[in-house]
């Protein structure tokens, strides 16, 4: 399989970024909708945490099941099939009449969307050599800040103009358009199929788990994700309840934070290629502890101060995932890469779901409506970060 290059390579990266953008926006838009949904259906923090984690838990189960068979098929066909399911599930979210119905629809969206993301990384790893993979991952990682700078503010604007359903109708239409582009731009990728089909499906998964290097990579992504997503889902409710921002101020936090990250994600990826993935991760992750602690202890402040905290948080907390994923994707050989990254996605999604649920039970609510014990969540996230800095140095690149 030749690496992506030239016009076709740029189109491929653009399409893969589009896939990431839509499924990340689908996940992210739930979090700033928290104040509206908690008020509308009179749900508590742990119930909202379940709405967030339903996506990640089913994504984990789906990724675990896919790990047994995903390397037996053309990666193009896998992506198109999973992404089609995501489009339909997003439509079900928009049509949900109640909290239980939305919870079920979010579970369906996670089952397809989360595995679509891991397939994107498999395609990248198959088409881009390791020497340029950090930059390519940085390009696709722009999907996260783009969803924050454009997707989430636009979705919240739609929600304010109409209701909470409007962002999901928009996502359904946008995802359908991306699917059509993916059908044209993603090439057949079958070089791994013959060797994968010669191996028993359970043997394929055993081959992944028996490698200590793989287990260390799983641990890195699990702990890093747990630390980040113990905080992220509750930022919007905390900003409204404790920092005293208006719900109409929330889009500005995501806009400016995402705008900064649009520029920094690619630079962090390029820096990882030039200076070393482990060294870059250690530096970015260490600095990310400061905005984690600032965000979870922020008192009532003007909007500009809250925006500044949001910018720091998004630049460094999301930025550390760029070198982390470069480290992880290089930890597996091509013949097990699809299974490895599906299992990695399962681990990541389980960690995300566990983080949301755990934080939902740690965080309380005072008589005046303010959220309590968010500072404890910040300490958990900071501790996870320090563990990951140590762990990343023990993962070896094999591809």
C-alpha cells in the first residue's frame, strides 16, 4: 500500500478529517447542551453523565467485537458501513421524544461512530509512513478543534434558535455528505486481509494482547482518556452553575478554544515528528496539568477570563492526544493494526464512559444549584496525566 500523497492524499486526509469532525462534534455537542437538557428533563448530574457515557460505552463494546474481524475486510468497506450506521443513529437522536429514547439513540450513535474513528486511524497508519505520521495525525486531529470552533458553537446557536434537536439534524445532513465523499476518496486497502484471514479471529486478538508493548499502549490511552474526560463533560454545567456564565456565553468558550487549537494541533504533530513523539508528549502533557487545575477550581470571573481558561484547556489537554496517538499507532505491526486500534478504541471509549460516570457521582450540587467537588475531579485528572508521562516512555515504536 502506497502512502497517501499529492492531490489524492490531500483529499483523503480531508475526508478522514470530515469523518472525525462529525463524530467528534456528535459527541461534544452533548456536553454544552447539558444545562439545557438538565433543566428540560429535570435530570441530575449522574443522569447527564450517563447520557454522555452511553455513547462511549457502546462504542467500546462495538470496537471490542470489531477487533475479532475488522482486519479480515477492506478498510474502505468497513469505514463506509460503520459511517452509514452513524448517520442513521444521529437521525434517531434528532427524533428522540424523551430522555430514555435519547439515551438509546446515543448508545446507537456510539456503536457506529466510535469504531469509525478507530478505522480512520487504521487507514492513516496504512497510507502514511511513520516519518510523516505525526503531521498527518495532527491534520486529522484538527477535527477536534474544528468541532469546537465551528461545530459546537454552530450547534448551540441552532439549539438556541430552535431546540436541542436542531444540532443533530444538522449533523445527519453533514455526515451524509461526508459519506458520499468518502465513497469516492478512500481507496481500497486490502494488503492486510490475506494474512489476517489465515489467522483465527480469537488468535488475532490474542496476538494483540500477548504483546506487552500493546498493553502499555492500551494503558496509556486509557489513563489519558480517563483523566481528560473526567473533567470535559462537566465544564459547561460548571461554567453556568459556578462561574455564573450565561448559556449564551458557552459558544464563545468553544469558539476561541477551538480556534487556538486549529493552529496548535498541527504544530504539535509536526513537533512530534521533529523532536520525538515521547518528548513532545511529555512536554505538552506536563503543561496540561495547569489548565486542568485552573478549570476545575475557577471561581466566578468575567467572560474573558473564562474564555482564556478554555483556550489553555483545549490547546494543551486536547493537544497531548496528538503525540499520544502517534506513539500508539506505531506500537503495532500492520497485520494486527486494525484489531489493535479497534481494541484501543474500545479501551479509550470504556475509559471515557467510566470517567463520565465516576465524575457524575463525585460531583454534587449545593442548595443554590452550584456544583461541588469539581476540584477533586481536577486532582484525579492531574494524577492520571503524571502517570501517562511515565508510561509513554516505555512504549516502543515497531512500525
